[in-house]
C-alpha cells in the first residue's frame, strides 16, 4: 500500500519497526571488546627539527645510523599496537605557506627565515594517558638531537570557548 503522503514514504511500517526493535541488541562494552577503546586518548607526537636535523636524514655517514635507529623505534611503536597514523615530511625548502589577507592570497616558498625548527613528521597514537604518550616521545631517537612535541587530540565536536583576557 503506498504511503498516505510523501513525507511518510521513508518511514517503515509498524511491522518493520517492531521487527527492527526486537532484533536489536546491545552488547556490553566488555563482551564487544570495546571497554579498552573508550578509556584511551589520542595524542600526536610532533617531530620538530632544524636544518641540520633534516640534513642528518640524508647525510652519507649519519643517515644510515639515523634511519636504523628511527626504523627500530617505528617498529617498536607499531608492535605496541598504538599507532593510528603517521608520516614524515619532506625538507622545508620543498614546502609552501599560503596566507589569505583581506581577500588576497599570498604563497611563500620555503625555507622560512622566521623559523628555526620545522615540522619533520608526526605519529598519531592512542594510549591510556599523557604519561604513556610522553614515554613514547622520550624513546624516539629524534628526541636525542631535536624535539618531539606531545599534544592531545581534541575529540570530534569539542568546541571550546576561547579564553578571553579579563
């Protein structure tokens, strides 16, 4: 039987609704294996480096040492099962900065004189606490010659009011 009006054509009939409700079940978090997922937080490990840190990656003598140490670190953090995503970035000289001011866009080529360190890469991890994220940052060989910033990821929909000066 066709719906009484167009606005009802997307609604299931009573029988379909009853069938959906009776077949719907909710598994407890523990039986679904999700109790751990809801207690974890996401953090970004942000790798910053100077020109010499970037140069180390391609240096004929220092490069192989850097990459063997860093690949061992990446293998360990991946084996821990906490990596969601990650990527290394090319040298800053290959980057661009885009600014739009008063409707006019400007594109600036790298390198950027105003910065002493540039973003070299990141790892997005999911762990139980800030302390665990900091421990993984400390284990990074990048931290021995450059810096690793650890920052929490805001949950989707988290719109915080700006902090305004008094």
